[in-house]
């Protein structure tokens, strides 16, 4: 698999925490085993994404998989009520593609004018 085919699992932090607890290790013991600071372990278990090299250290130390096959979110499926295939024109005429009406813009304050009004000179 290439780099583009895998991505970090959304629940990487819980996978790391569960694997550590399953092996009976404390955060301090895992940090010593990985030669990292305890704060690094804590941040990672709280969901802050570490570097790829650190993720590989976690995977090796805990014998877990943190990278999963990527799923493309770019595809959109457009369905039609009848059996005929949908054309681009059909998609353009759908009610979702109609432009929204602009609301009237609220008149804002002019720059350089105070809220209390002009001061009188004596």
C-alpha cells in the first residue's frame, strides 16, 4: 500500500490508551519503553496528533495498527425518482442548486464616527 491508500485511524488515541492498559503499562512505563517524555504520551492519549515517526513508535511498542485504509469522501451520489439516468441539466435544475435570496444588509456604523455623536465646540 502506498502512503495515499492509508490514513491515521480516527480513534488512534483510544487505541493507544486501550493497548497500553491491556498490557498493564502505566504512561510512565510506556514513556520509558519508547524513550519519550510522559507529556508526549499524555498528549497523544488526549487526541493531539503526534508525528508519523512517533506514531510508528507507538505501533511498534504496543504492537497495534494505527493506520487504516483510506475511504474517499469526495464522491457524491445523486439519485433520481424515475428510472432514467440523471443528466447534468437535471442536477442544475434541482431545488438544492437554486441560488439563495440575499437578505438586506444591515446598515453598519461609519468608521470614524463616535456612537455618542459629534462633540460641540465652545
